[in-house]
C-alpha cells in the first residue's frame, strides 16, 4: 500500500506555490497601493508633468523588470551564487564607493544614495542587501570551523561589516546598514557563532548605534521626533504625526480604497517609506494585518526551506534562505515600526510594496533565489539532478 | 570523509529562536496597530481634523435698506478677498510682480506676507472688486485663493448717514438702522464643515451643509428726495450761520412716519474714518432745552383746563415777572395781549402767567402725554428720553419757565412728534422710521377744537408781527413756532450761545408735513429761530409739499414780507 504523506505531497510540486502566491499578492497589492498613494502627489508635482499615473506606470515597469530578473535569477544554481558571492560582494562595495563620488551619485534630500543611469536610477544599497546575505552565508560556511573563535571567526566579518557600514553611513543610509547588519548577525548566529561573542557583539552594536545617533544631529532630530511627534507636530514630528493620524482614521476596516486624506499631500513619502500608513488609512487594521501576515508567511517559508536544505547538508543554501527571510522580515518590521511610531524614521521602504525600482528588483531576485533553494531541495528529495 | 563540510553545525534551536524573535516583532507591530487603530482613534482623528478639517462660513447676503419708494439707501455688493496659504505657494519673481501689481501692493510687502510659512492663512488683499480678483486667479498661482465677502455701499453717502449708519468689516451694523435692525438685515450665515487637501481644495463635506439665510430688505419711511432736500437746506444754513451743528426732521403728520431726518456735521458712511463727533444722530440722541417752541403746549393746556380762553387778555406789563428771587423777561414789552399774541410775540411772561394758572400735575400731564421725558420709541439706538422732572418736586419758578421751554430737555424727534397733536386735531401719532402700510392709531391728548385753535395761533407766528415771517411758504398756509434758547453749559445758561429752532406744519388748513429745524450755536450774529431756522423750514416745506403734490391752500402770492423798516420781532429769555 502506498500512502502519500504530507511531505511527499509538498515534494510532489516542483516549487513552493505558497511562497510564490504570497510574493505575487504582495507585489500586486503594492502596485495598487502605490498608485492610490501617489495619485494626488503625482498630479500636483511639476516633476511628473502632472500625470496621475506617473508612479503607477513606473512601478509596473519595475515589476516587469523585477519579474524578468527573478526568472533569470531562478535559473542560476545556488552553487554558482556561492562561488560568485565574494565577487558580487566586491561589486556591491564598488557601487557603494561609486555612489559617494560627486558627479556619479545623485543627492536627494541630503542623501547620496542613487546612481543615475540613462533611463533609471540604481540604488546600490538595495542590491548590497542581497550580496551581503550571500557573502555572509558563504563566509560562515567557509569559516565554520572557527565559529567559536573571536579572532578567526568573528574579527574578519566585523572588519567587513565596519567597511560596509562606513560606506553606507557616508551616504547616509542608516536603514540599509541596520538591515545588512541584522542579516549578517543573524547568519553568524545561525552558523553557530560563540554565544558570548554574539552577546558582546549585540552590546557593542547597541552602544555603537547610540553613539552614532548622538554624534549626528540629524539622526538625533529623527529620534526626538519619533519619541513625541505631538511636541512639534509641524516640524520634526510632522511626518510621523500624519502617519499616526492615518492609522487612527483607518480604524478597523479603513476609509475605503482611494479615500485616504493623508495622501493628499499631507503625508510626505506616502508612496515609498510611508505606504503602510496609506494602507492603514484606506484598508484599516484588516489591511495592516494582511500585510503583516504575508510577511510572517514569507519568513516562515524561508525558514522551513532552510530547514529542508540543512537536512540535505546544503548549508550555504540554508543560510542564504534564512538570510533572505531575515532581510525581508527585518526591513518590513523596521518600516512598519517607523510608520507606527515605534522606531525612529529611517528611510527604509516596505519590501515588495513600496515604490522604488532598485528595491523591487532586488526583492524579486531575492525571492527567486529563495525559490531556487526550495526548487533544488525538491529535486534532491526526488533524486533528480540539480 | 569530506574536508570541511561535516563541521558546519546549524543548530535547530538557534533557527527556532531567531524565527520566534522575528515573528514576535511582527506580533508587537500588530499589537501597536490594534492600539492605534482600535483605541487611539478619537485622539488621532481629532488631530487629523485639526489639520485638514475646516469650517467654511457661507456669508448670507445682507438685506438692502431702501427708502419708502424702493430707492436704495444701503446695498451689499459682492467683493472678493484674496488670501494665501504660504507653505503651498510656488511663485517666481515675474509672477510675484504681476500679483503685486494686481493687488496694488508693493512686491516686497507681498513677498513678506508669503514668507509667513508657519501660517496657513494670510490675507493678501481684502475686498477687491470681483473682476480684479478674477484676474488674480488667472495667474494660476497655487496656494492663492479667494473668499467671497460683501461690501456695504451707501448710495446716498453723507445725506442719510446718521439715520442709516454703517457696518463694520465683519458686516455687522455699527450705527443707526444698520445696528438697530442688525438681525433682520443680516440673515443667518450658513456653514460647511469640510475636509481640505493640503492645497486647499475641498474634498468632502463632513456634515450636512447649513445653507445661509439671506437677510431681508428694510423699507424705511424716508423719502430719498425729501431727505436730499432737507440735508441740502440744513447744510446750507449751518454753513451760512457758522453753526456748530444742526438737525432737521420731516414728519408725515398723518402717520408719524419720518420722511427725512438729517444732521450736521455729517460723514461719509462709505468710508467711516475719523468720524468721532460727526457720527451722532443728534436729532434723535441729543437733548436740548427747546425754548419757546413749548409755548403752544402751555397754551393748549390752559385752553383744555379752561383757565384761559383764546380771547382771554393777559397783562404782560413791562415784560418782566418776578417769582421769588428770579425775574422772567420778554424781549419786547407787549402790554395786555390775548393768548394768540402770547404765541405770536412769544411772550415769556404771558406763557408763565398761563402756566401758573394750572395745577402742576395738569401741566405735567400735558407734557407727559405728548411724550416728553420718555423716548419716542422709534427703535433707534441710543434714543434720548429727555428730562421732565416729576411735578411733585416742581417749584413755582420751574413751572413758570417750563411753560416757555426752560428747565426741560428733549430731543428734536420728541419735539416734532409732540407737534402732531396740533396737526391731527389733538391726536398724537407714534413715530416710525419704517414705512407703514396704514396710518397707526394715535392717542387723543387734546380736543380737536383746542388743537385747531392753537394751530390758528401758530399761523400768526409767520405773519408780519410774528417771530418767523421768513418761514412762510409760497402757496401754502404755515403754522409754526420759533424757539431761541440760551444753551446750557455746565448747568449755567451761556449768555452768547444759542439754539435756534423752528417747528411748523403745512398746509395749515389740513396739515400734511411737520418740519422741525434746530441750529446749534449759530455764530454769524443772527441767532433767532425765526431768521436762522425759519428759512430752512420754508425752503424744505415748500419743495417737499410740491414734490408730494399736496394741494395748495393759499394763493401763490400769499407771502407777506414785513416792511423793510419793521423791527425784527425778537424772542429771548
């Protein structure tokens, strides 16, 4: 008698359908919400030529490019990613250096984060998140033997991270650094780094962050603005107070798709960093809950794909899958936390949803890599060649 | 055995710990969402309303004030106020210059206003003509808006200023009828509670629109033509006699409606600035000692009481009468004269003797019943009641002087109204500043016979030998009385400051109009009521009667000019 177990059934499909649908849903939902959040702004802005569909068209284009990039990335075996990881990381570093060079990097709102190409702009930090995840996963596998050693296991990675951090903070892009640092620490943690080193590292990070924030008045300003937005609601607390009002107006079921008032030029960055506030206003708690559950689902999938990979001794794949899960999860958490006034304003987008070409393409590629790991898991389970 | 691979340890507990930590973070976020979207909603929504909810006032159109024939005396015309929300304004230097030119302000002043970026509402220019405001909007500057307001316009200008008054910047009545009938005229402003986007466009109504209720028109009893006429003649006299002030009232004697009411000095209600001292409607709110114009009431009181008959002779002796420590004087000793001549010659001694024949309360009743000591109830802001002391406290000297209008104060309006008893066969009419549909019922104060008798005596006043031959009107018989009184200054009679007045009616056979003229401190040498106020009366009465097409009751050659060498009949205390 042949019994089809649950595990067998999962193996029976060629790829992770649940993850794919969650990703597509979030991307599609993002397109709708980016349009809704940007209409008024696009219409009022001279830069967009007063076209209400300016951001919709571009976001759709990015989704198309992201989809193609994802299809391409899916074809690449994880082994190749592993071999290429150090080189990709070097490319990423080079881009981070390039973006800082005046004349190459473009400055917007006091941050030098973008490299203008002919038709679009490239945001190196978005891709650096993926490259860093690959590099740290590869590093951890290579240095597995020294994971409990401070000098051989930890110090080299600390040096690399300080370099990346230094470059990112020159832009400045504090949010990207927070995400990359989280990803790196998570992968080291998963790779078995000594618990005492880990705790020491965490303590150091906390102290370092606090020092950074105190040393730079603009970050301090963001901190105080987030602590009490109502103290200076038309100055430092302006953006956050409007985001909070959007949440309050949304209540449980929202004011209805398209009916946000905050997006009518009150809430700055409604289509990028503060997209969730518009979702919260238009679709209420239900909309927020749906977004959070989708991200939870992606994280859970990433971790169970990793578990599957570990069973097959595919350690790089496992660490990379988890790294991607941590990346999307941490970035989403920080963004949502910022929107709700739990964290200081960072300049981080909501992955998969917010407007932004580089972010969308990098997110799509990351998901494709995650699905590639899963696809290879299934092939191995079926005894098929990768 | 593979080289490094087996050493890799990915402990399951570490993976679970991390996963739980990540999911825990998401749970905290959901908790925060529940707090914000389920529990803090009232606070947050109130903050939101403060940012983008606005209550718009929908101004109601203020009613017109029109004269009895429907001619406009006060009109509200729409004007536009230009305002800006400085944070939303984007403007280049060229447009700034254009805008400043259209607003007729300096570009530097304009850019200063627009730099007020912490304010969301700044007036750039108030009350522009709509067509000019439309040109401002054609510039298409974002963040610049119009607000509809109404400006009050007074076509009659100075002429009816005191009666109509004016409104303030907020369209509220400040003076005169504008103030008295504020609620009637203003209507009720409506309101709209709306949500606006950052650029000020209305997105939606938050509650039902409260539609404004336009104000109602107010029909005054004034006849604009007679008003112009009265104002013109009064102004001329005040100027000619270098007087400090003056007032004139034209009453329809049959209805008590005020057909004209003017004062000097006046002001322009279209631009009411620096109007202190000129804005008072002296004819209604100021009181003065009327002097001899009260003698007819004394005569009426004695005729009614029966202590005198029209032909009773009174010995005025050498023109003095001593009561206690004070002595009353006449300007000319008149000897023994009848009541009619007491009026015609304006003999104080004669009037005092008549008054002293009465019980104090009998005289008081007469004064009281014609409305002295009590406001005329014309519903005008600040109407004076005058001063009439209770008879219980009268001294004989007071009773004597009151008979010729001293020791008693009243407004010109009260005096004009009191004269309706002589015009209406004894009936006093209520005063109205509003147009009436039908004549009001009056109150009989004296018998019609007494009224006609006194009216007959008043006709003698304008005849040669009377005090006011200059008050005659061509084609109409006139009955009236002069008054020349020393002014009371700080409780003392000033020897060289006078109030000259004349009050009369025509046609005397069937009176239609009562005109009261008062000139305050004429200072060109002439100060007798007959020569200062009389001509004003004559000019206004003649033209007004012709305008109203009142049939003549005398031939057109009726005016009898006293001989050149005749002595002017003076009256004075």
